[in-house]
C-alpha cells in the first residue's frame, strides 16, 4: 500500500524503512550490512531448523516471530530444548528468528531526526528499564555515557538514516555490553523512550 502511494506522492518515512522495521530478520541483516553489531541470530521456519540454530547460537536464546511482535509479544526465552519445543508449537506457523540471549549491562536508545535535505540531529542516549516487556522508566540523559559511546550511537543511527533515505524521526534500541553497543531494533516513528523531549528538550521529538 505504501509503495502504491509512493508512486503518486511523497511519503515519509518511505516503504524501504517500513520493510526493514517490520521484519526482525531484515532488520538484523540490515544492521550487520552497515557494520552495526547485533546479537547472534538465525532464521527459523521448521523444528529441525530451530534445533540446528539453537546448537549454533546456544542457550539461553530468544525465539521471536519475525513480524507483528511488540512489547514482549510473539517471543519466548529458551533455556533448554524442552523450552524450544513448547515455544515452537506456540509460535510456529509463522517465520521466526532465533536470537542469542544478551547479558547486557543496560538498555539504551537513541532518537534522531533527518530532514528531506539529509540534515541529521541526534538526541542524547537514554537509559530504559522494562518489566514484562513494557517500558516502565526512561532516564534522560542516560548516566555515565562517555563521549565515545554517544559518538558510536550517533554513527549507528546516522548510517541507518542515510541507508534508508529516511525522513522523519527514528528510534534505535541498543544493548550496552562491556562498553560496546549491540543493536536490538528500530522504530520508524516517534518513540516512547523519547517522551521526555516534550518537556525535557528545547524541541520535542
């Protein structure tokens, strides 16, 4: 529908960004192609493929539907093959992705905006706390962020904005692991981790 509309008028953000953001496999593959680190991941469609992927990725791991998952829905943590069988029976029937479980120190996100002329502005990294798959608290700006960590986050999201020829506001969710950033997912829209900008920044997202 978006592509059909694009044939008639300008649409922001465009279909390219939506195609990437709506499929977790396309999303992770896009990150990797741009040199942005991610957790280990494998595409899965059958039970034997899940067994083989789990052997390669290792447990614990997270099995997710590639599409239509949000706020912890469409996913299951696998700690054993018994967990994998139950999760596959529940989630199977749709294309899946198996992701390595990340022992992160904290969850971070960055929001940036890009104009139709290619100008980019980034907000500072924020630290997020989830419970039950739902965002419960955001600390803005994130404490103890080094210049190097902020620069790395800016570079990651700027690469994505340019690659997707993106116009508008984009959020990138990240894991901090031993001072490095792993990309989790993008949201092609204003984001709940940026609600602080309404009263906490000169310009709201």
